[in-house]
C-alpha cells in the first residue's frame, strides 16, 4: 500500500531515521513503538509526506508520493499530529475542515460534503456536541472530534501520532475501539503508541524502532516472542490471558 | 438569534453597513463649515465648480472621507490577517516590519532627496514591502514558522529603527517629516494620492476575502493544515504580502495610524467569532467606522483647530485595549 524504500530523514540536516524500508499493509493497524527520541514521529511525518526525506523513496500504490499534488495526496493520506492548535470554532466546522481537499475554488461545501461530515459526527457519537465550541470540550471529546475530521477527510491511509496520550483510560480505550472501527471500514492505520500493552493488543503489526532504525516489523505475537521489546526498553514483558474475555494482555516490569 | 449563525452574521454586517453610511454622511457634512444633507445632494447634482460647498465636498471632504474608510479598512484587515496567520493576538502590521520600513524610507526621501518629497507616499509603501520581504526571507531560512516570523520581525524592525535614528542624527532637519509620519493624519489628502493606494487596498481586500477559508485551515496548525493539502509556507507568504500591501498602502497616505490594526480585529472577533470569511469583512467595516469617527473627533473637538487623527486614535485605543486585556485576564473575553 504505502512503501518506504531506504529512507533517511530528520531536521536541520541531522539524520533522525535511517535505512528505513517498510511496507505498511493495506487494511491493517500498525503501531510504531520505541523509546523516546528513537524517531517514531519522524517516521510518521516522513511517510505522510509532511517531512521531505534526505534520501530514499516513498510510494503509494506504486506512485512516488513526492510527485502527487498536495490536495490529491490529502485525499489519500491523512495525518493527525499529537500537538495541535485548538481553534475557536464549533465541532461541526472543525469536522468540515476535513473536507478541505475536496472543496472547489469558492470553498463552499456541497451536499455530499455535508452528508460525509454528518456521518463522521454520527460515527464518533458527537451529535450532541455538534454546535459546541471545540475549546470547551474535554481532551477525550476533542480527540474524537479530530478523529471525526480525519474520517471526513476520507483517506485510505491514516497516520496518528500518539492518539491516546494525555487521555484517561476510558477515553484511551474508546479511541482505540474507534480506530478498530476505522480499520473495519477498510482504512490502513499507522500510529505511534507509547502504551505497549495497547499497541500489542490492538495492532495487526508492530514496528519496533531503536536509534532511528527499525529493529523488527512483525505481528504482535512474533514481536513479543522475539524478546526485542525487553531488550530495547530494558524491561521484562509477560503475556497473560484476561479472565473473562480470554483476550491476551501484556504486563511489563523493570528488569 | 444564535451568535455566529448565518442570520446573526448578516444582521451584524447590515448594521455596520448602515453605521458606515451614516459615518460617511457625517464626515462629508461636518467640519469647519457645516454642510447639510440637502446641500450635499444639491452640490453633487449640480457639480458647480464655483460653488463653495461643491469645492469643499469634492476637493476636501470626499477625499478625506474616502481616505479614512480606506485606511481604516486596510489597517484592520491587515491586523486581522496577521493575528490569524501568526496565531498571535498582539500581532499588528508593525510586527512584520511594515512601520519601520515605511518610516525609514520616509526619512531617507526627506533627508537625501528633498526635491522628491512628493514621492514620499510611494517611498513609504516601498519601504514597508521591502521590510516585510526581508522579514520573510530571514524567517523562511528557519522554516517560516509563526515564531520565526515574529522574532525576525522584531530583529528587522529594531535594525531598521537604528538606521532611521542614524539618518535623523546626521540630518536633524528631517525630524519634522518623521514626526508627521509617526502621528498619522488625514488632512490635505487628494484623490491623486489615494488612487494607487486605494487600488492596492481593494485588490488585497478581495483576495483576503477569497482566501478566508484557507486562513481558517491555517489556524489548525502547520501539520494539520499541510495534511489537509494546504501549502502552508506559500500561503503564509501570500498572507504576509497581502498584510504588507494593505498596511503599506494605508501608511503611504495616512502615516502611522496607531491601534486600528490591533484593536478592531479583537472587537470584530467578539462580535462574530473566528471564522475569517466573516471576520475579514466585519473588520473592514468596523475599521472604516472607527477611523471615520476618530477623524470626525479630530476635526470638531478643538474646532477651528484640528488635531491629527492618530492622536485621537491613541487616546481612544490605548485605554480600550487595556480594558480588553484586563477582561481577557479575567477570562471574560471571547476565548
């Protein structure tokens, strides 16, 4: 789907990530994990064309993404940054911003745009907040509004940078369930997650990074069994079965 | 009526248009000699060059009224653009070097080319544009972020200010021109002086309205805006040039009118919120009304003597801005 080939990228001529070659699978959830400063966000920004790589090539369905015009790319790839300005507008208007790449010269939303926005709001169960100011919402509600905006952008690939950071556990799980729903809609999701347990439980693939390079990219089970997580984070991980749902969970402790 | 609804916005704009028309009529009618509404209509219909009323109206009052409307509109829209694009509620044209650039070129013309003093308006405009381009070219080397633009604006303004002071020290005679420019005023304006600047203002205002929605997208932050397909660096450059074009044009015939570009966008936001598609026209209308009102006061307060409009603006604007700041601290402002 989206393929990075021997990518090196960074800021101010300093390489943060290097030798990155990865092919994100279509219709799957991939979590990028790794220690602080290992280049997770840089990889996400480079893959979504927000950051130009120093070398290497990124292709989307075989097409070099650097040659795709901005608005056309925005119809295929969306990126939700961790830190965002919170504009002083209503939920509806913010979600409508997701339709920007599709608007014509007059920037007037058409009936289809309005329908898509209403569906996105409904999907995220935000109907009762529709006329509320985004600045007056809690962190969890705000995150859902941004996800609704991404949903309205209607791209096949969604990059999310730490979508659950700063949220309480209830909102974290709600956001992760929403991300699962996006996958069921056929979207390809690539996200940076700090919570290893959630990353291993909710993802189809795990991309573990260390010092700007990919250490392992495989299924959560294979990554767990490789013990690479234990080595990179200097911890001890254990797989446990949750009692009621027979779902695998992970616990971690210091070595 | 729900605030920010379509009907609310339409009502606000309609109300401001009526106020502006009233202001225009008052500005044409009131002055050292009063001209009634019927006299105005008669004079404009007959166009009699020998009539005193007609001459006052067409050569003094109309150019002056138009100048107030254009300057108020231009400075307010310029401030609204900058506050929105730089996400800085204290941004005004001076922050991107407009005032210092225009000031330096005014002083340079007065000091070294006194015979060309009639070109002082063009020089002020060129100075403003050059300063803004300099600010942007420095900021773009570090990615043209909002903070980079603000900081390079401060640095460039300070450097240009030093150059201006050097010229003033070496050529003290030019200080009078500089003082008039610094205070700002609308007396003695002719249609000739307005035509070029007016054209620029109308052009930039129309573009700003067209790009209002893109400005809203920019308010999401650079990364979100880029992800939505916006060319952030290019658009920010376009907005800076628009802001410079608007403010530089106004400064070129009215001098440095303080506070309009800072206060009017704030008040407009209280009225209609943050949607730039509405905020830009409302700022334009409110800026024109405020400038007209200040100019009227400048003319009538100490009649038959007249004081520069810039002084009235600072007297009204300063305390009002302090009031806004205190309200904001208490969390009662629009945030």
